[in-house]
């Protein structure tokens, strides 16, 4: 596996300034998040870490929210896990059987 580049890691991380862009794409001048993150990425790569190690480092430090493609599976919304069934009157019951 080839070594990750600075740009590849920057694209894999979401800037924390609120812009919603990746660290690589953030265009805020003097961004208080992107600039330090780029420095940290550089330091991690200089220490010989590979892509997985760098992403794990950032995920551990900032939580999965920093990953531009989070790995956690989000369960379906509770509203989609049951059906409301009319009972013929004005009452309704909840059918929890799988779809």
C-alpha cells in the first residue's frame, strides 16, 4: 500500500470551522481549524504514520465527526421501524413486526 499524501488525508477529514468542507477544500483565510489540522497531518505523516493510523489518530482525538466519510453505521430512524395500523375506529395500534 502506498503512503498517503498530505492532500489525501486532508480530503478525508472535515474542517471543524463549520464550513462543511474538507480540510483540503476549506477556503477560509486564516481558518482557526484547517490550518492547525494541516500542521497536525504533516506531523503525523513525518512520524511515518500511514493513512489508517493518521485517520484513527484524528478520529480518536476529535470523534468520528471529523471524518469526511464516517465509518459508524447510523441506525434507521425510529419512525421507520414500526407501522401505525388503523383498527377501524379512531384508535390506532402499532405493528412492530419487521417490514
